[in-house]
């Protein structure tokens, strides 16, 4: 990684403002991984995508402008782009093989340690779009503007989307709680 | 629970740490704490993978896509510049030719019989001894005078262009009424006065302007249809009067004095008829042939010296270059702007489509859970 730092520093433009890539990668690795886990609801896939994200980030590091946003926001945008590319290719593959989404095998690995089974199940029931706004605003504590930048939507739309996602999450939790009590 | 719109505004406050006021808000904050408290550290394998990132051997070479884009843009710009220069460099000849067409109205090549001159726009007009048909409904008889100034590189060019001009004129059935050529060293001037059949004027202008660079041109037209019609009417009237007088003389009803008077009147009528015919011949001659004055000149000696060196020359060259560049830029902007507008519309539509596909993908709870990369 020291070689990486040395190579990154060879770009004179904005080098004074840009931190070494290795430091940035170490600092934000967990956040990017968490974001992808929530987005994909698949920790193994999230690990693959996170690795690809940082590889792409290293190649694009000289184009990053610290004056236009934080490193974490930039990395999450790259991660989102990688994930969407994967989803698109997966959808094309499914169309070619004529498989429906309902035939997808369930993912057994837990999303995270420390989540109650009800919350984990409720999270998995949300759509990927709802989960990603929850992870950005709640788990990673992005402010509304930064989260909107990652999602490519307006700040107001981001807040609305979060409110709906949390409302849906809460309703699912209540249903599961009631079902558990009845059982 | 309240509507999402109300919750959104209150949610921002709760996430910022505001004290919950309802049980629902307290549950929300509890949910947020549970989510934040969950451990989701990156696995060791991922850490190692990121630590091992190193540049690929081809990291410092430009991508193929970028090279193709740069090459395509360069070819497009060079082609557009060349087309603009070709168009603008030929514009002078086109202006002269267009004016010539405007003046006499048609570029149809009409061959003319040498002794039966025709006017371009008024149809054929017979010479002496033939009945005069009515002029054509379209067009009018006009006297056309053109002056064209050409710049030629050097004295040899003056001589060659003069000879070519004479040759072209004769090939087109015209005549050279005067020719003056004056050369001294590398400088020279020439003036040729040409009479070109009106039907061949377009070709003459086109071919003559190829002999040099057009620096000035002027066209003067005079409508002669009115005078021609009046002359024709006068001839017809005189002929009618002559027939009347001849009939009176042949009738034998006149006494000696009346017969003498009639013969004198007849002689006057015939004289007037001859004059009228001569007038009409002159008018027809003017309208059947156009007068073209061709002036050839080499560049002024001072201008050549100035343009070769010195600050003034450099400034002049820079000004010429900027003017040319500005003209090319305007040309490119006008030509490319519709294409750019179409490209912008296409890009916007593709973006909208991409957003819809993205939204559809993210509606799936597990959009990417079906394959794992190795």
C-alpha cells in the first residue's frame, strides 16, 4: 500500500488537497462494506463489490476533487455504481436464462451481528432502494445533502424516501412482533 | 403513524438528536440505535484485498476509448475546417455568378444565330426584312454591363490570364472589342472589353473568374424592353402608313399636286422607317450581347512587402488568421448546433431510461443475490 501512496502522490494536480489513497481506503472500508451489505442484502456479494469499488477508486483517485465532496461520499457513489452494474448484468443474465426472481435462492448469511431476527427479516423485506437510504442516513449517519448526492436525487426526495422506508420497516416489525406473540 | 411528509421533517430533527415526544418517535430512535450498534466490520479477506491493490502495468497509458474519442474529434474538426475554407474561398466566384444569373434571369444555354440576334428574355427578334414576332411573355430585353476585377499573382499570370480570357470569349461566341496588357517586371495590369452573348454570360463569368481571385465586381442593367417595343410599334405604324400612301397613289384619284404631296410624304415615311429599323437593330444588338469589362492586376508591391515581415506584417497576419478562424468557428457552430441539440436530447432520453431501469432494479429486495463472482 506504500507503493500505492507513492504512486498516487505523483499526480501534481490537487495533490496538496488529496490525502494518500491508502489512508482513505483504510478509514472508509468498513463504511463502504456496510453500505453494500445493506444495498445487496448479501454479505458475500457485498465483499466482492467492495473490493471492486476500491480497485476502481484507486484507478480514479487522481480525478477525485476534495473540494466537491467528501471521500466517503465519493466512495459510496462508486460502490453504488458498481452495485447497479452488477444488478443490470444479473437482470440480463436472468432474462437470457429465463429465470424469474422468485426462484432466487435465499441468502443465509446474516446482514450484521447484533441485529434482532425480526429486524433482520424486516430489513430483508425492504427493497434495495429503501435499504440503501436507511444505511446512508441511519447507519452511516450521512447528512441529507451527502446522502442525496450518493443517490443522485434531491435532498427533499431523499428525506421522503427515508421516511417511507422507516415507516415500512416499523410496520413490518409490528407485524412480526404480533405474529411472534400469537405464535 | 402520521403521513410521510410530516414524518420527514420531524425525522430530520430526531436524527439530529431531538428529544422524542411520542412513543412512535421513541421507537424510531431505538431502531436507529439498534441499526447503528450492529457490527458490520469488513471481513479480513476484504481488508487484505484492498491492501494488495497496486497499479496495473497499463495504468499510465490512455484508454482505448479516450484515444478513439480524441481521434474522432480531431478528424471531425479538421474535416469541418477544410470544408469551411473551401466553401469560403469559392464564395467570391459564386457571388459573381449568382449576380450574373440574377441579372439576366436564366442559366439556360441558348445558342444564337450570328445574324439573327436574340434578346435573352424577350424571345427572338428578327432582323431587317423579317416579320417581328412578339417578344416572349417571360423576361425583358435588358442591356447588361459587368465589370470584374481579378487579382493575379504575377506578370506572367497577367499575360496568361489575358490570353485565356480571349480564348474563352471566342469559344462562347463573343468578341473582344478591346484589350490592353501592361507588364513591368513582376507587376502588371490588363483590361479587356468583351461582348458575350447573353445566353452564354453565366458560363463566361464562371470561367473568367477562375483565372484569378475576384477583388471587385459590378453589374449594371438597363431595361430596354420599353424602347424596343416602342420602336417595333413605330415600325409597324410606318409600314401601315406607307401601305396607305401606296394605295392612294395606285388609286389614280389624285391630281398632280396631291400626287406630288403624297410622294413626298411617302419618301418621308420610308426615311423614318429606315431610321426606326436602324434604332431597333441597335437596341437588339445591345440586348443580345452583354458587355463585360475584365480587369486583371497583380498585387501592389507595397502590400507584398508589408505582409512579409515586421510587426505590422505579423499583426496583419494575426488579424487575417483570427478573422478566418472566427468565420470557421461561426460556420462550425451553425452546422454543429443542430447535431449537438439532437445529441443532448438523445442523452437526456437515455438518462431518463437509465433512471427507470435503476429504480426497477432497486425495487427488488435482493437484486444481486443470484450469482457470486469468484
